[in-house]
């Protein structure tokens, strides 16, 4: 696993949050990364929480 998608935010210091966005055609989970303003973690967490409540992807598990 690489961290190439988070390196820019680790360097810039922007808060970032990964959320589940569904499942692909093979049934594997997909995700998105939301990036916020400096020192605005509260807004970032509210956005992530609102998305989770609206979509409920966090309640599903991939088939093994």
C-alpha cells in the first residue's frame, strides 16, 4: 500500500478525511478523500458525517 494520495496533504498540513463511496463492479469498496482548510477539522468531520448518514455505505461489508 502506498501513501501517494496523502503526501500532498501531509506536506501542506491540510486536514483530510477518507470516506467510503460504494462498491465497484467486483464488489470491492471504493472511497473518496475530502480535504479541508487549515485548522477547520470540524467542518471536514461534519461533511464526512453528513455523507455517511445520507448514503449508509459504512453499514455494508464486501462479500468474501
